[in-house]
C-alpha cells in the first residue's frame, strides 16, 4: 500500500467506526429520560453497534497505567493535583497524599453519585486499605465540621445545595461510623485538603507524584482493566464507556 492508500484506508475505518450505533447505558441517561420506558433507538438498518474503541475518545494504551487514565479519560486534574500538593506541603505521609490525589476520580471519570464509594472500590485492589477507606468516607465527612483540624462545612455546599440541605440518613450513619474508626484522621485529612479556591497561577504536574504513586499504587503489569481484579471491569468501562455489551 502507498502512503495515500494507507491514509484512505485509515479514514475509511474511522468513518465506519463513527457509523456504529451508540446506545448509552441506562445509568448515563436516567433522569433525562424515564429508565422504565423503552429506549428510543436510531434506525439500525445495515449498521453495527459500538463494541470497542469509541472513535470520539482518544485511544488508550493497551496496558493503561493510573496516569494514563488521568491523561486519557479523567477531567481536568487541577483539583486533585492541588489537593495532593497541599497535603504534601503540610507534611502528610504517602497514604494521605495518595488518597488526596485519588479521592475524586469517580467524579473525574466514572460516576458522580456516591463518588467516595465508587472511587474507593476502583482503587481498593491496588492500595493500602487505609487509603481506600479514607477515600470511601471523605464523601460523608465533607458534610460534617471538625474544629479540631479547622475543617468547617464548605461555603460551596451552601451555594450548591442550599442552606437547608441535610445529608441523607445513610451519610449521617457513615459519618458516625467513620468518627469511631482508627483511620478517621486519614479520611478527615482528605477533606482538609479538599479545597476549591485554588491559586490559578499554581500549576501542578502529575509527574510530581510519580514516586508516591510508584511506591503506593500496585500497578498491574497487564494494565488497569485487564488483571482480573475485583474492580478491573470498572476500569474497562472507563476505557470503553459506550460498548453495547
Ligand atoms: Fe469528593
Ligand atoms: Fe474533592
């Protein structure tokens, strides 16, 4: 094949992929539509359904690392990077810094609702249990002040949820449980470093955390998504969010 032929073949393959029918998972569309009603599908005569790489997304490496997910699938990382940097500057240890870096990955690339729980589950097979525990409970702890470390109820939450919002009973129960736990402070320190008003001139690079991640995140040699861990399927869903099955 000449260069031109190769380019044409690639373009043809791309347009064929774009032609595939994308049916989003119920979870992505619930609320915008009533999930109990039949899904309106585009006419599918002669068309195939999406079963792999979605050409609208950047193709991920075959054996993706944690940082690859930050680069190829997660939203802007100023918030987690600056949280982690803040923790590092305060003298926090590896576990707290890593927990700060990873605390919102569910929001950044997976599912917002109950993001602390999803985030914890994603990383659980690869980190010290204290790290995933901290991530799981930071979601609840965010709603409850702790004056001993100078943590107040976030102004931002008043703006976002209104002054009368009270967390659901399961969150209050999670808070009570967390308070009693030996790792309470690990989770609490995530909330202390979890700030939204950052100095926009401060630029933090992912690479600043290469060593901490290297020491504390057991990156599977097969790549995240392909090591048959209890959360491998969740990483795969982030890689291929629009697969039909
Ligand atoms: Fe969070
Ligand atoms: Fe956060």
